[in-house]
C-alpha cells in the first residue's frame, strides 16, 4: 500500500504539530512494508522534519511541483516561470501593497521582517526578491477583493491558490496539481494500491485518482460534498484512526 498524506489540517493538528500517536502509527505501517508519501503545498524545507519523523519514502511538495525521495534526490521538478513576477507584483500592489514571499528548493525569502520569523524565512528587500529562483510565490492580499486578483491572474501564465487562512495567496505554475507529482511517482513504483488523506480543494484530484480516498472531518465543504470515505478530524488523529482500522488490525 502507498499511503499518501497531506500535512496541514490533515496529518498535523491545528497547531501544526505531529502527534506521537500519528508518528508511531505511520512507523508501524512502514514496518509492515507500506510506503509513505508526504503530499503537501509546503516547501521541501518546511516538510523535512516531518519526512524524517515518519521515515517517509517520498515527499511531493510545492503543490506537486517537486518530488523527491527520502534522500532528497529530485525525481520531478517544475520551477515557476518568474519572467512576469515583477509585473504581476505591480498589478497586485494596485489592489493591496502587502508583503511578498518566495519559496525555493533550499529555503524561503520574504519582504516582511515579521513574516520572516513566522515562515522561518530570510528577509530580503523588495528590490531583490524578483531575481530569486522560485517554486512558489506568496502574496499578502486583501481578501475582500478576491475577484480583482482573479481578474489580474488571467493576464499571466500562473495559477493562484487562495489559502484557507484568507490573508494570503500562493502563485504556482499553470496546470499545477498535487496529483501531477504523484503521477510521476506511480510511474516509478510498481503498481500498488493507493490510499490518500486530504482536507481541501488542492487534495481533490488526488483523492479522485487513488484507490481509497479519505477526507478529514474538518475538510472544506466542497471536498466533503464529493462523497469520499471520511475519518475523524486532524485534531482527533483521524489519519491514525483510519490506518489502524485498515492496516494495523489485520
């Protein structure tokens, strides 16, 4: 079995922590020969400690634009085309001039000193951020003007993801989807049954394509409406509950 698990609001609790029960359950699955894939919008750097904690075999990060094995050998990569980054920023700043962030394979950078601490990122002046090679861009936004941002995005070869927190969005390559990286992985591995856990819109295509799709109880309404298997919330160790019933009680 290939166990595909999102991090935020899925495997991790609402404080962004991995419970010891979750860690031990996934390690027990590993001991039974199952493979584990972290499937996250996060950067490689921000998934690393969790990859190590559960001995994950693969990490599919940046919304599926970077797939690495447990030794961080790159199996698939799709960098963002930043030639229009500065023009996009100018258009966004006409709506709201907030902070920007860039996530790379090795770290993160932001124009906000306060966000640098929160994101575990390096602070850079706005004039320098446009030259950084990126996998994902982040913009602080005025959430009341979402339709204006969507209109701007039609001019650019990027896709936008409005995060559940509401005050920022992520800019990623067009046709980005977590499932894209996973498809590359399933071409590499011998065919095995797949199970995936998720909680929001970016997980839908993954759940639609695996053998056993599982939605968290705390998932967004659009995901819950699709009729996937359901487990307890992330704060109730829902991934643990489902895996123990499916794989560890046999």
